[in-house]
C-alpha cells in the first residue's frame, strides 16, 4: 500500500520541492511530480537554478523514451498511465492524483494559503476513507 505523507505549512513550494527532489535523487530513487502546467514550468526553471552545487536531472513527461528512461525526476500534469512511474510521486496540484496507488510513496505539499489547505483536507479525507495511513509533517511546528 502506498505510503502517504503530507508536508503542511510549506512557505514556498518550489524551493521546498527542489530540496525534496534533491533528496529523492541522492537516494537513488525515481520521482514523478504532478501539477499544473505553469507550476511545472516554474519548477523546471527552479531545478536548474536553485543550487550552484547541485544538478538534478529531470525532464517533462512528453520527452522521448530514452530521456524518460534516464531521468530520475519526471514532471507531468498527471500520474495516470505513466509507463515511467517512479518510487515517489510528489503532488503540487489541488486534486488527488489519479493512479497514485502505483507508487511506493506519495508526498503532498501544502502551502500556507487557505485554498491550498482546503484542497489538502479533501485529499486527506480521500486517502483516509480508503484506509491509507497518513504521516503529517508540519513545517510550522519545526520553526518553533
């Protein structure tokens, strides 16, 4: 069964996602990141620029098969139908990613604005109603 973790009170999702994906990459795992087209474009840019010492190989889901095979991080608008499913699915979107159960881990990033929190509550209920165990990581609690 997929391990689900919610990371709440993320002050800025893109830098946080970059650090998270760096950890995924350094662990030797593969990840797929799902979200809106504009969010994924901004993440693509952020992955190129967030650290002068790190390179995180990634591509978009529309890349050719060879690129998808060699890229540990794939950016996509959906998790459904992915032949290149990785170990980890990172959700930057508002909805439950279709096909999330094909991944060993799902990480939900939740910002500090009310709309993001409301959407996250709905996703939490969706997973809990289906019997998934959910781990909560509250970044606000760490700042204390």
